[in-house]
C-alpha cells in the first residue's frame, strides 16, 4: 500500500471536515476534492510549505492557458473564468483550514479571487413557461405526476435535489413545505393553488405506499379497458426530472432545451417582476447571501424600465 504524503493526509482530513463539521453536501466534497487534487498534482505539492504564492500563481496561469488538445490524456480543455475561480476558492478554503489547525502555510488572504463576468441567467419567456407547465394534460399517472412536478418547481423555486427529497405526507390545505436545502438549512416554501390542485390529482391516482412525493415509474403497460398501468420504482431521481422537463418543453414547442433550474429562475424573476423585495426572494430561494439573489435584478429592474420609457427619444417625433 502506498504511503500517503503529508498533503494527502491533510486533504483527507479537510474533506472530512467539510462534510461533517461544515455540513457540506457530498457533491460539494467531491468538487473540492477534484479542484484540490488537480492543484496538488500539477503544482507537485507534497507538504503545506509547498503551497507558495508562486505555486498558486503558476497554477492559475496553467488554468488560464490550456494546452492544445488538452492536458495529458486530453483531460483539460478551455476553462471558463467562473470554473477557474472555483479552483482558487477551493485552494483558499483549504488554506483557511490549515490556518485553523495552526499548520504553517500561505495565508489565504494573499490569494485574490479572479474577477469573473456577471452571470448570465437564461430565463424562460413567460408564454413558453405557461405552455411548458400545462403541456402534460393527460389523466394517466405519469402525466399527472409530470404536471405536478412542473407546477411544484415553478411554485416553490426548489432546487432539483430538494424536489426529489419531498415526502408525500404534506399538508396541502396549508400549502407550506419545510425544506432542508444546502448546508442542511431549513426554509419554508409555498404551494400555489394550481400546484396544490395538480398534486392532489396526482396523489389520488397513486395506489402505492411509497413515502416519496414524486416517484419514478415503469413504462406503462396497456390494459384492456382502463388505459395504462404503471409500477412505482421508488423515489424519483434528478436525472428523471431533467428528462421529463426536457420532454415536455419539446412537446410544448419551447424553442430551446429547458433544465429544471430554469423553473427556479422563473420563480425568482416572477416574484421580483410582481414587486417582491429582494430579501424575501433570498429567503424563499434559500440563498445564504443576498448577492447571489442579485443576479436577477438586471432582468427585473422596473425603475430602469420606467426611466427609459419616460425619457428616451423624447425629441423624436
């Protein structure tokens, strides 16, 4: 068995710290491990003392200037600025952990985060959105489930994995759901009357006892006089939700590929366009920082719209 280097041992401790003490998701742990292992490999880091200002600077140059044809084995291609920033964020976080444990290393504050372009949000046109959420109008179990999924995504702004973890035993009269989101944080989201109606119709068609609200279904088998019968396969998976959203977008004639997260964007922009304040939208989305929610303001700035309408082109006849 190969002996772990000092940095590999500290990396393993750091990843456990992220998952257990900082309560980060397994996906976050996986991503940070990838970013840091690439840095350790390319910078030939064996111990904390090897993480120098020069090592980090050279690594950032390496990220910004991909080799023709990719890295060895074709592993690295052109990286977006935002992706490059994730590597730097992971290195800074690891250095902060080392400082917390009083392990001598480069100060995290000496590493500046790169400036990245403003994030561009791909928002569905409201007419496309309405066609999408009403496209699944059948009465069989799959159609009812899909309509309920689409209405719930738009009504609550849930993340994909949050939607998949919902349980069926909820109070539809109140229309409130407690959701455990990123960082294990609880928040409350609300179901619209349309969402409650579609969920009721869907659950009325269910004959199984699976505790999941949304379930994966087998391909329907034709019965003689009663349409299709579906077998419940367990809790719905994120990939299944992605497929059903893309499927109904095509059926609805939406002229681009649609991802479930775009319904979360639609939820946020709809609230802001109708006058909701930024802080409330932040709470409903489960954003830890209001700056994350501010990505929607360039789309929904009513005041700028009114200024343009009032003052632009007034001298033209």
